[in-house]
């Protein structure tokens, strides 16, 4: 704690809850990745979907993988 009563830490910042568009994209990518046998992407999609169901934040790398999947 610093002299002003603020708590400062250098640990990882909390992640914001996953937005609905990212979850919808994860479901679409999950279907395609499943058909193609892309296990790494399937796992990333499942983590995003699980995070949304638990009210947690998803990993930025997983969100980026889903966002770039069809590019």
C-alpha cells in the first residue's frame, strides 16, 4: 500500500467477462475446428465458452485465435 491508501500490485489484471459476440464466434469456430480436427482451437473455444458460463474472463490468446480463425 502506498501513502495515499491505494493498493498497487504488478500481478495480472483481472479479465473482463466475455462478451456475447466472442461467445457466438467461439461456437461457430468450435464447429469448424471440430470438423477439421484442430484440437488446439477446439480447446481454446471450450475455454472461452466455459469462461462465459462462469462469468469469468477469457484468455486474450484464445480470443485472438477465435477472431483470426477464418482469416
